[in-house]
C-alpha cells in the first residue's frame, strides 16, 4: 500500500516519477476523489498536470512540485 504524504518533503523524496491524488490531497487540503473526478472530466481546471489512464490518475511529480514551489 502506498504511503500518504503529510508534507511536501515526503513528496520530494518519493522515488516514482508520478504522485497519486491520495498523496497530494493532504497538502492541498483537497479531497483525493475531487482530484480524480476533475482530472477525468476537466483536467484543464487543475493548476497542475495530470495523466489519466482509465480510472487511474497520476500527477507527474516534477511539474507538480514546480507548480507548488511557484505558489509560495
């Protein structure tokens, strides 16, 4: 089972090239299901890049972290 991130440093150290909605949602204070639904229906409404494969939603790590850092 994948570990949920509780801070941004955990995401930076994540070994995969992608993140999951359950990892970024606590940082954004969003519901993971909201991210999944918007990613499938209106991905352009999210402020970061997403990749959807059927029911799977992946968030490319580098673009997400770049976006997050630019919001500070």
